[in-house]
C-alpha cells in the first residue's frame, strides 16, 4: 500500500496484492509502485491546475462580459450649450460599485446622480444595476422630478427587494438643475460632499444636506436643499476612491486637500480639470500596491453662460506688407480683451493668426501692397473661427483638413502651417473657385474663471 502524496496530504492510495506465483513483494516492487504514485500525483496535479485554469478563464470571461454590460449603463457624456460636462470612471476590479448617471430633462434641465456601494466587484455592481433600473423607471413614469421622493423610493425598494438586510449599503447624491428657474435642488444620502463653486461670490460650498445612507433602513426621511445657480458655476462630485487614496506612509488624500485642489483648478475647463485631478491622486499614491486601490469616479459640470454661444463677427483687411502685422496685433488684442480670453489661449490665438497672415503676405502675395489679406473672426465665449483669405495664384490644392495635411517645414510656408496645425483645434485649407486660398482655423477658448467670474 503506497499513498498518492500531494502538497497538503494524500489524495489516495495504491493497493497491490496477490503477486503472481505467490511470491512475496520486494523492496524493488515498492520502489516501482512509489514511482508510479509520483507519476500519478503529477497527472492529478496537472489535471487540477488545468481545471482551475479553465475555471479562471471562464470567470474572467464572465467578469469581462459583466464589465461590458455595466459600461453600457454609463451615460453618454456630452456637453451642450447649457452644460460643459466631463466624467471619469475607473473600476478597481473588472466591475465596480461606483455609479453615476446624467439624464437630460429638456434643453435647460439636467438630473444627475453619483453613488458608491460599500463593496467592490460583482455584488456591488449588481446593486448599482438595480439603482440604475429604479431611477430610469422613475424617470419614464412621467412624474415631475422630485429628488426627495426619488431618494426615498430608492431607499425603500433597495431595503425591501434588493439588499434585504445584507451587510451592504449605498452612499448616493442626487441633484436636479433647472436653468429656467435658476435653481439646483439636491439631496445627499450619506455620500462624499460634492463641491459647488459659486462664481458670483467666489465661494466654494460642500453639498452635505439630505439624510442617511441608502439601503439599510426603509422609511427613512430625506430632505432636499435648493441653491441658486448662475452661469460659470461649477459642480464637482466624486466617490471616496479619491479622498481615501493613501500614500506610502498610509496618509489619506483627504477632503480638505481635495477642496484646495478644486479651488486651485477653477481656471481649467471641465475636461482638463477632470483629467488633472486623476493625475494629482495618482502622484499622491504613487508606489502604493494595487490592493489599496478603490474605484475612482468623478463628474464635473460647468453651468455655461446662456449668451456664450452667440456669435460676434469682426471683418478686417490688411495690406500685403509685414508692417500690417502691427495693426493686426492691435485688432486681435481688442477682441481678446472684449471676450476675456485666458492668457495662454490668447497667446496661441495670436501666434496662429499671425502665422497664417504672414504666410499669405510673403508666399501668396509676395508682399505686393496692391493686394489685401482678409481676416474674418466669428467669435463667442466658447470658440473662435478665423477665416484668412488671400488672392495667391498657386496650384489648386482642393480641400485639406488638419488630419489630412502633411507638413514639410522645408517648403514655403511649411513651418507656419506646422505651427498652426499644432496650436489650433481644427483647420482646413481650400482653393477658391475664383482663385486664391481660404484658411479656416478653429480654436476653443478658455476664460479666467477666478479673475473675471466667467
């Protein structure tokens, strides 16, 4: 009798009896059987490892499918004339207990939510899927939006039908923005307090009011708070993956540090701020092991100026000589000052337009003062379109966009076009039927939120 040994014990035994011709077993027989047991052990272990590997692959595929399904629940993040919106959603595992939703309720109204289940992985993701379904059913019911009523319904349904006393709960923030009324109504169910920047007073508010966490006790009361909103205000909501991020010494990033970063980043647009806050937390927790990571979700909403999309048009005309650039700079400075363009953006705009006009003066018109270069600026608070038209007699180039154009710095005007391509958000060059070339440039504008309030 020889045991089949594995790492933590034995998985069986080989018994051999009744040797032929009635002879006794020998030491050599014992060695042979032990060798057979070793081969058997290897075969059994390989079989076990293969099964575990297949099980892991199946689980991984199921988690990947769950992640894809969960991702489909996330809203399309699209800015509009009323709101500039940016979001980040990074699960610590394949699937997450974090949740956010953006639900437009007409042109000037927006319902948004931010939540976090006190768990990670599949259980948390399933609860958040339930929250998504309950919210969407509430919206599609056609009832008027009431954040207190919505929070109460979520709490009762989750307590009675989803969580059912399990050791889980949700922190949840709900807000309803109504630009026509100039108000935002919010209810905070135990969630990390979002930050609200009020442009008129330059103050930052923590949005705390509402009630207890959601999903543990049915029938809890919740209350809503209304605050007045203005154009150029900002709302920043997030989950605790930010403030509970640790550095190598175990220190937490914390709420106060995040609020200061929020204040320091007010000059950044929503997309840029949303990106740098992730970079900031990554720097803080650099070197910390993956086991310390938590789900990371942020949402930035800027209230736009209603008049920001109203276009103002300026038409300028310059002689084809380099001394005309001085007048062009004066014209641009007046426009930049009128629209309070942030300094770095203003510098890029100056460079791009001056390079375009210089190209036309030198390469298209050969500095012939009898020919003029036309500049048309179509500008609002969000972007500027610059159309530069010359009368250069050059070979037709059809129409080329920023992505199509191959820049050769060695050819005439190549360096200038390369600068324009690098600094502008978009541009096209096309030949005009009557002769000449039209260069159209688009640049998105940023404004100094701190110094101008807008």
